[in-house]
């Protein structure tokens, strides 16, 4: 579910001249990591194992110890996450198979959160190109932006100050309430509260909170608390992070 929330590339016609100023004003409210030079983030992932859900097949003492000794890593860029885990060198194959259900779950939880991060945390909730905007409408409470994506459209509702309140997708079956916090550089993505009614086995509720740090001059996520329905409430931190950053060359207007 988390991997499908807003993980889309948009294209299409350009918005009208009348709507362009609204779109530009909305974008300006949000911190734009890519404009600040962000290319990628690579970190170790350290779980608070007191919060990690226990899986019956991986719940004996030896298997739990192996899981805690397993290293997890995350690489994050504009295309989303790449998550890997490595067992300690020399681990027996049978022990790795026993631990696999738990390590695969943890890997998928990391990836699920950061699969949707680029569409909210890289530029903010308003896509960077006008060709990605299908429509702009005023509402009694603010604005409604229609995003042009493959498949079903996405709608982003904001208040009159362009702060996003709701994102709906998959024909209204997925509803998200992203959370943004103020910073000197604009509103920064710090969490999401989503429900998914598109699955046949029932509603899935996902809520996560991101703690931020400034790394190499960029505001980036470095801690996570993730809750899924009533059975997962896990915490982890991103440690020993390295950032690839491009040089930003300001483009000045031509002389008058």
C-alpha cells in the first residue's frame, strides 16, 4: 500500500496563465530539496528492537540475536529508496532462512515509507513542472490541485495559505493527510497519516513521523516512527549518513 501512495510520474499540458501564479505561490511555500542541490542520501538504519514486531517463526533467542546483528541500509534519491540488509559474515544459511521473514518485513517497512517520500519531501506536494498540473480550482477553504498521472488522477487540497490538508488518489480509495513543519527554508515534510481502502482484505491505516536533521546544509529525515493498523509501531534512526549534493548555480534575470 505505502509503495503505491503517490509514486507516480506526471506529464501533460501546461496550466493556464491564470492558474500559473497560484501554482507558483503554492510551490513557494515548501522546502525544495532538489533546488538546494540534493542528489542522494545514504545511511545505516538502526532499529529500536524493543519496538520491532515479533514474528513467531523468528522468535527464538538465537534468531532474534541474528536479526539484531543484521545491518540495514537505505539509499534515497529522487527515484525513491533502495533498501538492503546484510547478515553477519559467516552466518549459517539455515539461520538466515529462519530470520528472513523478520528481516524482509523490516526491509519492506523502510522501503514503504520512503517510496512515497519524493512526491512530498523532495519538492513539496505540488509537482515541480506546470505540465504535471491538470487543474486548479478555488474552494471555500482554499485550493484544489488536480495532478496529471498515469492511471487515476490525484487531487491535492490546500488551505488559503497553500498548506496541504488532504491528498486523495486511486479514485478516492487512498486518503492522505501529510504533515509539514515550518523552517527558515519553507515548509518541510515531517509525516503522513494515510488510509487505504483499495485492498480486498480491508482498510489499512499507516501513520509515520519523521525527525529531521541538517546534513551538509540540507534538511533531511534522520528518524522515523511508523504505525500500521494496530499491530506495528516501530522506530528507527538513520545513522552515519552521507549526502551527495550538486552545486547550485543561481540563474539571474537578464539585465533590463
